[in-house]
């Protein structure tokens, strides 16, 4: 898809915008991070009014653009168009994946757990980290019901909900934003397959060591039961075909909302024809996707000034090398949602690449469209590594906390409802992210970038 350049063709000068206009964006992200862990009374207030808050902040920024900036309405329309594409993909995957149910019996050995997580990592690139998490977390818990522990859930989040889905635009929301901005569908997988294998492999190796140690402590009688043949049953087969429809829709021409219509149509068919029993067994509800839909319309609108500021001042930041982008985008993706973080740092990477080129200093010259800029960056090995660094930083580091990526909290909630004692927000970071995941991610960046 050729994304409409937000500021170049609209004639919007970031210098026309006051810096305080980025405050709604920062405020919304802080609220998303802090409010769900506030005292009960405040948390209840947030749950009741989060949609109103996100929409109000978004409309305030959009109103300023439309009323005060030259051709600002074009920027707003593009933001809304991109949001619609984004939520159509995420929402349709959520609904269709919610109609697939895997039943398992028996118990898994450490090796079988590793194989299951590896399959989940691959699957995430076809149905998204959200879809893969929704489909696979309950079977994974049932596979380990005799000895399931907190680390099973944590490593599922590491692999399936985040790092696994870093190869295709369908895999994780940030990468779909890159696709909307001009990164070809299959370009990234050809660039990062080696780093993906090394990173996911290292995480799975760490999991195997932990799981093997725990398995050895299981009484022999229980181990004998674990080694009994497993029985699998699959329900909701029509949704596999609908997933293929959604994936195929990504390649449709970007005209007349054809792509989004097909995706939403597949979701509607899934909702209508999936047996009610399957939804009940999956404890399916529209609550999670409703929250994502409302929060992200606010995010897409409030982040417009931040993108405009980076357009004008990005070259002044001292983030120039791939490893800088990897760590910087990853650090913010750890505590903020990784989709807007990706969009912000991809914009910064474009300014870094543009500043590196000896372009004529003609103030009247119109900058190239964003898709054209991305194409120029992909053609240059040095600049291409900036795109790679932003992409992997945003996706990989989303696993560092429960709030780094949307599926993380959904997995936590499902695990808790299944009786699994999951780590607290701080415990997740101190016991698993910092001592296990962070060294793997840093080593991966230093080795490959």
C-alpha cells in the first residue's frame, strides 16, 4: 500500500504546531500504563470512562489540526483511514481466532512444550500475535495442568504473544503500520529470519532449562501419567478458511476499502456460523477488542503532532545507529504500546536517512512521499538496517512488561481465570524480563545489528 504522506503532501509544517500539542499523546499513553493498576475506585472510574477520555483527547488534537493548520484536515483523514485499516485487521483476527478451540488431554513434557511454543511462534506470523495467543493459551495451560506454573505463562507471552510474530505485517500490529507506510509484505522476513531464529531459539532454550528442572521434581507417578498418549480435538474448522481469507485480503488493492470490507466480512461470517459452544469454551467476549478500538483511535489522532515534530526536528536527536534505534524503540515499547512507538521511531529513522543524503537545500522543494522514502531506505543497506532495528525493537521488547503489547494482558487474564498464579507486574519484570529476556534481546541486537 502507498501510504499518504502525513505532512509532506498536506503542506503541514511542524513548526506551526506548539510543542504542548504533543501532551495529549503523552497523557493518553501514561493513562493506559498507570490506570489499570490504580486503586480499585480509580481503576473502576477508568474502566467506565476510558473510551470517553481517548476520544476526547483525539478530537481535541484533530480539531486543532483542522482549524489551525494549513491542510491539516488531510492529515486527520489519513490518520482515520490508517486507523480503520489497522482495527479491521486486528478486530477480524480477534473474532475469527476466537472461533477456534483446541481441546487437549494428558500432560506435556518439556520437549513437547518447546515444540508447542515454536509452533506458536510460527503461527503468530499468519494469524497475528493476538490471534495465536487467543487460540493457543488455553490448550497450553491444559497441556500442563498438573504442573503449570507462572513461568509457563511468562514464556508463552515472550514467544507467542511477542517475539514470534516479527516476520510479517500480520504478525504484530507495529509491522502492519510499517506495511501501511510502504514496507513490502515479504521484505522484512528476508532481512531478519536469522535474528528471529536466534532470538526465539535462545528464549526457547531458556524455557527448556527451567521446564526440565521443574519436570524432574515431579513425582514419578505423575511423570508416568504425563507420558501417556495425548488426545487432541479441533473445533471451529470454518475459521481456518476465514483466516486464509483475511490473510489474502491484505494483498487486495487499496481502493474503495476493499481490503477492510473483506476482513470485516470474514469476521461477520465467523461470528454468525461458529457454534455457540466454541465461543463459550473459549470464554469469548468483545471486551478486549472494544478496549483496543477506543484507545487506538485516541492514539492515532493524538500522535499526529509527535510525528510532525519528528519530521522537523528528528535530525537533531542523537539516535543514528541501528543499535540505537533497536534499544530506543524497544525501551519505549516495553512500557508503552509498541504500535505508536514503532510509528514514531520509523518516522525518526526516515529523518536520519534523509539527513544522511546530500539533498538540495531548497526550502520550496516538496519532500518525497513516505512510501518513496521507505523505498530509498530499503535500497541502501545502511538505511535498511534502521527499518529492521525499529521493527525488531518494537516487537521484541513488547514482551518486557504486561503492557508492552495488547495480547500480554489478555493472556495474563485468561491464565488467572484458569487458576494459574501469574507474576505481579513488578514480579514479571524482576524475575523474568530483566534476568532472562533482556540479555537475550541485547545480545541479539549487538550480534545482528
